[in-house]
C-alpha cells in the first residue's frame, strides 16, 4: 500500500521517514517530495509497505509528532494526469 504523509517539517529526510515506518514492517520505499528548482522539501512524502503493516502504521502514526509537527498519514490516491484537463475549454466559439 502506498501512503501519503503530509505536514512534514522541511528538514525531514527520506531515511527519517523510512525509520519511522519501519517499526511496523518492511518499508518498500520512503520518499520526501522535493521542489525541482530549489531542492527544498515540499512538506509531504510517500511511504510504501505491505497492506497489513501499512494499516497499522496509518492508525498509529496519524496525528503523531515528527520534528515538532503533527503529521497526517492516509492512503495515497492514484496519480492522475492533469495535463490538458481542468475547466479550460478548447472550443473557442463562445469565447466572450
């Protein structure tokens, strides 16, 4: 299961995220999302682990403190392709 972890302190590393969740089972991956331009954390990340361990980790870790911030842990939603979507219409016949 892939989990979304938000409200991370900007100094939290991939390894710190991994070790926090490793107490519940094997962590397949742990990644803090970084800004491309600055290399600074965006304040959220993703952790992937087996479903049963992930359920336990979500229940126990949601709302706990990490580096002085109360983190939020939930099941990650599938990534969607937002390119070309939204409310912009390509039909310009009714432009004004």
